[in-house]
């Protein structure tokens, strides 16, 4: 969750720098029009919260606890990170990002259930 927080509260200029470094390693070229067609930041939000939901659920449910408080905690965490982004230069708070966070958390929790039942 700390990794998620660090990525979500980075200034916009740092995000742009990191994206340029990553795109230099990708085998396809990246352009700004690609991000208009593919909302990559929504996938990033969902993936970060899916990973958080997955790993937290694995630890949480191993202690015989309900998943609902964990999901509500992740939703509250998503709301806090969106509020923080409002105050960070080059970042913005977005209902769509919050929705992506919630969907990601739900997917992560669901995947944790699938893998825990497969064990």
C-alpha cells in the first residue's frame, strides 16, 4: 500500500519523467494520442488497487476475517489518495480514478478468493 501511495502522490512532472523512461524501453512507440484512446492511468489505478486488494486479502482472510471491512478500507484509502492528488502539482482528483480504484480493489479481492480456494 505504501508503493501505491507513493505512486499516487508523485507530482505530475515526476510521472511524466517516469513514463518517458518506461516508454523508451517499450518495443512500440508511444504518443500522446495513445493515452487519449487508451486511458492508461485508469488501468494503473485499477492495477495498483488490485494488487493491494489481492495481497491484503491473502493476509487478512488467513486470519479468518470478513472481506467487507477490507474492501471498505481500500475504498476509504482510494478516497484519501484522490483528495491528496487534488493538492499535488500536475495531478488532479477524479471520480473516474476513484471508480477505477474501487473496481481494482474488488478484482484483487476476488482474485485472492480464487487463488485461496485453489490452494
